C-alpha cells in the first residue's frame, strides 16, 4: 500500500505550500481535489503551464479527484446533467496532462424533494453519463473510479456495496473505497468482501458512524485493523489516501497508520 494524501479545499494553502508541507512527510501519491479554487480555473483556462511547472517541482505521483461541488451526475435535469459530463470530460483531459492515472468521481445524490419512485431514473441517468465518460477516459488512458458517498440529507445512490456494484458493472468504472464514508451507513469492511476486485483507490479517515467527520484513524469507531488486514489479504497494492481536515491531523494520521501497519 502506498500512503498518500489529499488536498482539502479549506486548508487555505496554495498548491505549492501544500506540496511543500507534505514533502516532509514522505507521502505519495497526492490526490488533487479540483474543487480547490486555485485548481478549478485550469478546467477552463487555455494553458496549464503554471500548474505543470508547480507540480513538476516535486516527485509525486498525482491522482485527481473530480469536482463535486455543484456537480451531480445523477441529476434528473438533463441540462445540468450535460454540464456535469462536460466537467468530467475536462477533468479527464487535465488528469491526462498531469499524468494522473486515476480520476475519482462522485455520482451525486437524489434530491429529497423528488418522489422516491424516480430514484431508479436518477441511477440510470448516472449510469448512462458515466458510460460516456468512461469511453472518453479509455481513449486517453485514464481510469474513472466511483467513490462511495457519505450519509446526507439527500438520498445517496452510491452508499451500499450493492449500489456501487450495480454502477461499476454497467459502466466499467473502478471503485474508490472511502472507509469513513462507508462507516456512516454500515460496516465498512463488507465493501472489501463484495467489491475487492474493483478497488483502485482508498480514502482513509475516521468517524463515529453518524456523520462524515474526517477524523484521524483511532478518533472514531472504525476497526482499521480488520480493514487493513482484509486489504492485505486481497493484496491491495494501490494508494491509501489520508483525507483529514487539518495539517495537524495529517501528521497524526501518518503516525496512526504507520502504527497500524506495524502491528
Ligand atoms: Mn473521500
């Protein structure tokens, strides 16, 4: 497993400042969340030279997390759906420019303002849009990976293993296993039993099973020992990306994971 790190839109650091900070911690790869205000502009700018210059100062491998703020691949409104696909297409292009092999995407949520009988329509919308995105991704050699979501007021179409399985089997997407998100719905370890073969990226953080708190491993109720053992048994060799919300918590997470991996 490669212990990596993710940017967070509220760190309030420039990309360079963040990369300088994590350079000292020997983490790799770095997952770039494109919602970051500094990064999102590269989706529409004609040149990404500045970004390439910054990234190439370091030896990191990069992963991309597609924008999710205001982006909903399962939205029933087709005008917005088209815009969401466009955002993903531009994301793939950017990923390919910076040599990122994996793009993690959220599939969006089903608004609680709709009657539940339209839930399956939303799922089908997401599936058909993802198919289009995957086709494009295959052409440029990027892997699209769907992340399981956390509990929120709107209905998640990617909360449980069966839902993810339905989507990946119909779209050829891979799976980004977010351990903390899984814990807001159910026992996170069952995702490995049911979806192990699809996992290409893992997000690691803790919570108490209620809300998506992004705590340091050990500060919530997740049994990481069990999860890491299952991933080892699966011979999972991909990224394990720390997703916490303060620089201090990044340092504490590095300690917590190395302890977990030793025992
Ligand atoms: Mn995540």
